[in-house]
């Protein structure tokens, strides 16, 4: 019995130690936008595993809570290639080396506010790690080429795409991906 308890404690301890962020020495920023909470859940799992700073992109205008009205506004922004104003922006972005970029798939790419964000910072030389949630079709789709086009000087690592309905239960999937890309031991 004692041996079993000891082994269980040892297992938990070593498991915890194994889950250590790999990014020592490199400053990490996790930037995300989330209208209905799915992408936020994934961002929080990343933050809990890797640490760094967490920043939620918010537009100066709120999107309506009602899905159809929100979709209408978002479609109008997409069709007019709008740059929605940010409620606040990341300060001193030059201090970060690695930037996780998390967005819901909106018609195959990022919500337009990401174009506002990317265009308002010089990210040359930084490592970008995209992640996305989606409703029916894979989330990253044109997001990655769009990041590359708007911020040509960045290195983009393998991203993660999670079905929105699974986002709140995705901790294991998130940690497995973080290990795969070398962000967790
Ligand atoms: C304006 C809008 C456009 C969307 N377009 C797509 C799409 O093209 N493909 C898809 O699979 N899901 C689409 N979705 C669903 C979202 O990507 C999905 O619900 C996501 O998990 C929401 O993330 P959030 O809770 O962080 O806002 C769309 C949702 C909205 C509101």
C-alpha cells in the first residue's frame, strides 16, 4: 500500500516536472481574440503550460451577442477589408521573441482585427505560433498565408486547429502539440 502511494506521488511529481516550459530565456506573448470563449479556453491552456504574457485583442466596438447580427457585422468588415479599431494594443512588443496568435476561423481566415494588430507592429525576426478554433472546417486555412503576407519577416511554426466545441476539453491536445513544436519538455 505504502509503495503504491509513494509510486503515485512520484509519478505525479515527475509528470509535473516533465511539463515544463521550454522557452526559458525567450519572452512569450499569447495574443488572442475570442467572441464566444472557445479560442480563449485554448489560449488559457497555452498560458498555463508555457507562461508568458496573455493579451486579449478587443475591438473598440463590441460584436453583438446574437450570432446572426455578429456575423453580419463581421461579414461587412471582411467585405470592406476593414481594419477594426483596437480597444487597446500590446505595449513594447519588441521585448517578445515568441508570439502565439489565436483566432476563431472566420470564413477561412482571421477576424479582420488581426490585420489591424499585425499591421500596427513590426514583427520582423519573431517566431509566430498560430492556433485557431473553428465550427465545421479546419481552422487555420488561409490564416497562416495571411499572417505571412501581412508580416513577411516572421518565422511561423506548426499551428494547432481545434473544433470550437472541443476547445474547453483540449488541454491534453494542446500540451501534446506544445511538446511537438518544442515549447514543452
Ligand atoms: C463571423 C463568423 C464567421 C465564422 N466562419 C467560420 C468558417 O468559415 N468556418 C468554420 O469552420 N467556422 C466558422 N465560424 C465558427 C467559429 O470559428 C467557431 O465557432 C469558433 O470556435 C469561435 O471561437 P470563439 O468562441 O473564440 O469566438 C464562424 C463564426 C463567426 C462568428
